[in-house]
């Protein structure tokens, strides 16, 4: 398409910006998932239950939703996590902590707010330790997001850009 007026230029820029926003939101979801793996999953392996990962676990609950023109929300969707309290997956049927934890799992993980049901063995209990996957996600996104966005737009439109 030739750019022969302001409207044509605006159309091309907005269309390209929308495509890049879609890709960028996908990258942000992947950044969060990487930090969930690094900070939450990799350091500790549960003994009392099996993690579900991308297939019904916390890792697989991260998604994006387009709200409007070039506006996305990224969040953990509790309904995508399996609720299997018999196997201690996102809840329990025992003790004083009978509940579905999916809605509050982010807070439980980041702040180390797990209940005392499995408080046996040597302390400290890893599931009661703060595992803040969110702060490094935000720092990484903040550090590269805007620069990468500008670079992608200019590169796709054929401008010669040096990324430094």
C-alpha cells in the first residue's frame, strides 16, 4: 500500500501497532510463565501432590484478553486450574483449611500464605516461603517493553533502526 496521505499513514501505523500489541501481550504471558517456572516450580518438588503445569495447573492459567483497540489484560484465570482436593490440587478436604484455593493462589504463592496441613518434616517448609514470580516479571517487562515496541514498529515499516 502506498502512503499518499495522513489517513493511509495512520491506518498502516495503527494496524501494525495492533499486531505488535498482540505479539507483545503473548510475550508478556510467556515472561510470566517463565518466572512461574523459575521461581515457583523449579526450586521445589511437591511430595503430597502432582503439579499439573500447563494442563490444569497454575502455569496453564495465564492468559490474555483483548479489551479494546490496542488494549489487553493479562491475568491468571482460576477456572483453567483443576480443582481436585482429594489429591491436594488447588484445595483440600482435610483439617481447618477445606477450601478451593484457585482464586487466591497468586497471593498464597507470592506471600507464602499456605496453611499448616503439611507441617511435618524439617523446616522451613518451601510451600510456606514467599515465591515472588511477579516482581521479576514486571521488572523484565518494564526494562524492555517500550524499547522493543518502538523497535518492532520501525523495523516492520522498513525504517533503518539501530537497537542499542
